[in-house]
């Protein structure tokens, strides 16, 4: 979505001959800018989660499919697994 909005932002307006096309183009252009700005918090959380090793998780348990709150960690394959170690954890809540 962001790349398409970037292309629209830098497109040549002179290629649009009709006035209605120009009005629609300007609306889409500013709508894409608003979408990009509003998606910044979501992108920040995604990048933060991607770089973490352990995460305080609240949601559906991966095996039992029930509501669950606990700690998950990345294994060597890069998959999230339940952390059952008894030690204290340094957590980032996302």
C-alpha cells in the first residue's frame, strides 16, 4: 500500500487532462498520505515485535486455543514458542 501511495504522490499531474480526473487524483493522493501517517504506530509495533527475543503475550494459546496470558520466545528456527523457564524476564509489551 505504501509503495502505491508513494508512486501516486510523485506522479505527474500534467498527464491528467480532465478536471474530474485531477480532482479524484488529489483526493486519492491526500488519502494515501493520511493512511501512511496513521499506520506509523502499527509499523512501529511490528518492527519492535520482529526484533524481540521474548514477548509478554496476551491472546489465544497456540495449542489449546483458549485465552491465555504468558511469555513466548523465539526458537532457533525463528518461530514463537511458549517460554516455560522460571526465571524473570525482561519483557516488552506490544
